[in-house]
C-alpha cells in the first residue's frame, strides 16, 4: 500500500470538508464525520472557547484560566452517553489546552484521545482504539490550520449574519409597529388609510367595488370609567380578536381610534343590491360577534356597537372622503340607537353641514350677546312669588327666538354648553344682585338655574359656582341649581360630593324633572337637595289622569319624608292646581301663573307683590 | 442472554405456509416476529398485507433474493423467527430528506429506541439514501452499539415493496429492530488488493466518475486488460465486475468493498458511496479465500460467547461469484455451531458496525450475528 498517497488522500478528504459550509456547526459536522470515516476513529469531538451564550469565539483570551466548552461530536454519543456530558473528556481537553501543547495523545479508559489544537481557541479530539502513526498526525497539522482559518471565517460570518438578522428583526419590528396597533395587534389607522387608498385605485382598475365599515363600541367609556383602563384594554383586545375572526379572509380590520374599528371590504361586485346583501351579511356577523358577552377575570361585560359604512367604486372619492362619510353614517347610526348600521347618503352630509353651521351660529350668538335670560316665576298656594327659574332664550337676529329644544342638545354635543352655562350663571348672579337691591318680600327665596351634565362633571364645577357667587357679592342662598336625575348617574359619588360642598357654601340644589329619570331612592336620600320638581308630564291633566295623580301623590309624600320641598312644573289649569293642593303640593310653576318673562318684568312683578304685602 | 428464538422454515412459496408458520410461533409464545422470505415467492400483495395487518405481535423483516437455513440457501420459501424477547421496531420512511431534516427526523422518530444498544437493520436496497440514513443513525445512536443487517429487495430492479411491517409490506424504508438483549457480530469478506491505489478524482454518492483524472471505466478496463492474455470483449464488465470489486482501505488496513454493478461506459456505479479524494484499489479473491474468510467470521463469533440465534446476512454477489460453492461457505459458517440453526438471507448490501464502531454499508461481505 502506498502510505504517502493514502495520507495525502486523507488530508485532501478532510481539507475538502473544511469550508464547504459557511455555518460552523454544519462545516464541523461534515469534518468530524469524515474524520471518523477516514481515520477509523470511534468518536471525534470539537471543543471551543465560547461566550456566555455558548456561541463560539475565536479571539485569544487574555484569561489563561478560560475553559473550552464541548461544541460538537460525531457521533453524538458513546455507549449511550452524550459526549457533551462526558466530563472526563472535557477535563482531558482542557488540561491539554491549558498546557499550550499543539498535539498530544492521551490514553483514558481503553481509548486513545488524539488531541490537536485548533488555532488558539479550540481543540479537536480524535478517539481511536489504536494510536495514529506519527506521519498521519503530522499530516493533520496543515489540516488543523485550515480548520482554524475556516472556523474563524465561519464565526465571523455567523456574527455578521446574527447582526444582519438582528437588524432585520429590528427593522421588521419597527415596520410592524408602524403599521399595527400596539394594543390589539390589528392594523393601525395609518396602515388602513394606505390600504383604503390602494383599494380605491384597484376598484378603478378592476371595475369592482369596495366598502369601509366604521364600528364604534357603544358606551365603552363606562367600562373604562367604572372598571379602569386595564379592563377597557382587555375588552378592546377581545373585540379586536372577534372582529379579526369574523371577517377572516373576507376583509381587513384595523383599530381606527380609541374604541373605533374599521373594516375594509375589497373586490365587491358592482351591482348595488349584491353589495348591500354582502355588507349586511358582514354587519350581521360583526354585531353578533360583538354582542356575545365578554368573559374577563374582572367579570362579564356586554358591549354593543353602531356602524356606519361607505361604498366606493372609483377614484372620485379620496381616502379622507370615504372615511368622513363612514364617520357621518356612524354618527347617524349612533343617534338611532345600539346595534344600528347605516350606509352613508348625501342627505347626512347636508344635515351635518346644517348642524355645523348651527353650531357656528351658537358660538356667534355667545360672542354677540344674543342670549338672554328669561325667568318663570314660581308661586306658593297663597300666590306669593317664592322664586323663579332662569330660562335661556336665544334671540336670533334672523330667525327670532329659537326653541331651546333645538339648540341646547346641539350645544350639549360640544363644549358650547359649558360656555352657555357660564353665561347663565354669571347673568343669573348679576340679576340676583339687582334683586337683592330691591326690598324683596320674605316669601321670595331664590333664582334657580339649570346645570348641564357636562358642567356637573367638570372638575372645577363647585369652584366656578362659588366664584360666581362671590364675585357678584350675592347671598349664596339666593341661587339654586337644578339638576336632573339622570345627570347624576354618570358618577353619583362625585355628584354627591360636589352638591354637598355647594350645600355647605349655601347654594341649594333642586332635582328637576323628577319622576322621569331612573333615580335610585337610596341615592336620593344621600343628595343634599332641598327641592323636588314634579315633571310636567305628571302634572298635565292631573285632575283627569288617575295614574298621574297617584305618581304625583307619591312624589309629594316622598319629598315630605325626605324633608324636601316639592314644586309642580307646567301648571296650566285651575283644576290642576286644585288637585295639587289637595295632594299637599304648595309650590307651582307654569302658565297658569306666569309665562317666562324678561328680568325687568320679573322685578316689576316682585315689586308689585311686595307692595301688595306692604299695603 | 436471550432465550432461543422459535424458528419455522418452509421451502414453499405458499402464503398459507407462511401464515401457518406465523400462527405456530405465536402459539409457542413468541413476543415478536422476524420474517425472511424469498422474492420468488411472489406473494399476493393484498393477501399478504391483510395477514400482516392482522398480526397481533410486533412484526418485521424483509424479502430477499435468497434465504439461508441450516447451511443451505433457497430461492423460495420463508423463515419465521419467533423472537422470545419483545423487539422495538421503528420504520423510517422519510429517509430521502435533506441532512438537517433527516437529523431532526431521526431524533424525533428514535425516541423509543434511544436507550437500546443492539439493532438489526433491514433496508430497502433500492433506496439510494439508505447509506446516508445509516450515517445519521450512527451519529444519533453513537459508538458502542452493535448492528447487523442487510438490504432487502430484488435484483431485477423491480420496485416492489420488500419490508414487512405491521402496516403491511412497504417500500423505500429502513427498518430498525431494537433488541433488548446483546447482539454479537462478526464480519469478513476474503477480498485482497490486486492493483492500486487510485485516487478518486470525481464521484458523487454511488457513482465513481473518474480515477486519477480519467474515466473510471477506462481505468478499470485497462487494469483488467493488463492482466488478461486475450483482448476483452465488449461485455467484459458483466463477466469481470463480480470478480474485481473496488476497495477503500482504512488506516488500520481494513478493506471496505464497493461492488461495481453497472456502467455507462464512463462511470461505474457501486453499491455504496465512494468519497471523492479517497484511495481505491482493485480487489480480487477466490472461492477458497472467501470460504476461509467466512470460517474466520464464524470462529470469531464463536469466541464472543454463548449464542441462541444465529442470523447471517451474506452478500448475494458472493453467491454469483461462488456459484454452487456458496453452500460450502454456508456450511463452513454453520459448522462451528452444530446445535444452533443458522438462518439468514442473501442480501443486497450488508450492514454492520466495523471494528472501530461505526455502522457501515458493506458489499460482498458476510455479516454474522448472534443474540
């Protein structure tokens, strides 16, 4: 046998395996496998210097006590024991590495370990039953050099790949974050807008139709307010999942804003009837999915939704047009009640524009002092004026007096109601100041003003009232505030606290429209209110309607038991008055006594009464 | 030591006879069944599958060109080995996977035999990836395991299912039968160096494209011609290839035989891989040398300790080489074991762990095991 050629052949086989793969583990596996075959070894192992994450490193360590870790073996086991668990082998290898030898042969438990240094960062251990001859050992030296060089290249390559991979992951993460909502994992508004833009373009090119559904969760704010934002977030996540599962493969879902979601449907047919049928199907599925109560660790929650949608099939509408129209339709659906869905139509825009114009006019009216306070006097059974309710009137330069029923709900949708409330408070205080300068009869107690829910909910509500009273230098007892039952239900504890503060300051409180709300009688007892106003609904024709008589009677009894005064609103007929007297109600307000009048007339009426009493 | 296996033999190709033999070993209390049958039996696929699926015991084995029973070979018939120890059988069907996937596949699939150290491996000889599987299996199981086995199948290249499983007769798989008892083995071949070495300058798996930078076939023909007094005829390869295989020599002098089975006039295709850059030799042998080698194999096994079941995988190409004298070889192997029945198969490629420990696919060799 030609030994020299044989050795050369082995050298070449081994060298050929080196650098075949840029992945260090794969390359070394191939090398070790060939080592085993060509060198007739039982097991071959590589030990390398490794970092704390067990990644191989090739830098020469300054620390002489550095330990090599097991990196790879072929085969992986010997007599069933994993080479990586073979501590005696690790000790032999590390002793060799520390001694700074290049080649050594060590006998251990009937095996001969042929140890070769790989650069200054590793060791190759070849396990054989017979010793390798000197010639073959020497022939392996250049192979080991090549192995070291290739290993360094692989380690560097791996670092580079890792760096690129990490960078790619970061880029993907940034890209994901830029296009997804962090809370729900759905697409975010920006991404959805881009997708809508594409869908609009595609519609034009492919002659089909698209639609967006804007979905708002009804009364979601209550969950946040009552249970906290962490529960609200859970609800949003579950709703997002349900939406995703409901429209899976059919549409794209995004979280648009807060508790608003948007669904994009693409590739719809052109026929309007078919479109409507498809969209109605999707809406029904969505409403069904959202309505199923949500089971959270904090409890069971039910949410409903209202939906507005807009269809597009050409590029005449921009993304913003489509979104705006869906939003208008959603607002209209909201007005219709829960689980309603409406398609956008141009009348909605007309109405909305009118609404916006009207809002602008209210603003202008506030600026131009077009609002006035009229007062409806309140009487006792002896026809003494006991007080008056301030009522806001808008003298529109173009249309004359507007009905409060129109502009108050519109003002309540925005912060205009706060500005109007502020005007009412200041004007009422100024008028009270003027009244205090008159010789008021003892029977006249106070002027009452209506407070809106938004005013009551404001953190500085109490201070605003106190400041107005103090700045006007009036007696707090001359001002009464009227609130409705339902207003307080938003945050009953805060309402009670505010009203108690005002009570301590001297400003009394009346419960307006009593009997129409949903007050808890338990809360009513805790309210520092001194007056109950029976709603006109129960007063009208009270003498004819037995059930109204019964309800009014109960309210009067309730007021007595709570030590509150009771006043009937909307008294228009003598018969109604007589009936109320019989029931024990001695304070009244209504056309039977007086229509709302301007302040000057109120002054005159009070003066007149005072003079009559003096005479 | 495991108790003796229950062995039933029939020289009939009948499926009924096979069925009777299986029932018999089950009744005798076997815990597993190893079947060795002949390709010439030509069992009806539907019937045999029904029988295999209905078998209540773990079942394994293969269909071979010939079977061996008590020092004789048979071209038809069946041997049913009722194993008294319960084997754990794993059928590796997805052996054509890429290396990383195959590694993962073997890790996952081998969980229940991971703690075993003794295996019989039967592979579908027509599956070209068998050797790669064996390498990966060895990598996973490690050194120190003992293995015997061989390739099942037909020499006429028919792509029929040849491996017995409890799911029926299947093709293209490698079957590993883990035994909960020690297996002793002994291997040999009797081939010697004739000419060489030659550097394998181009090869891929089984295909050897060039030696010393020349087409393998040309070199092969040159060597044979230099040793022949008459000009070689066109179909010399069919005559000479069985007498002159290639051999790869290990550092310790062991010859790994690679049997050239066909050529296209340029390359040689061998049974088993021939790595590029390896050194190969042309080998030669004689009936006497081969029988002597087989005697040595038997003696070697005898010295390893007591035995109950003797299982032989002898290469079918030895049969071609020796002709009628093959029975002399088989008798020579049976001879040292007068009280133990020699059973086995003529295989297409043999499988065993070499003295250094690695499991290899062998050619033109004798693998004798006992358990």
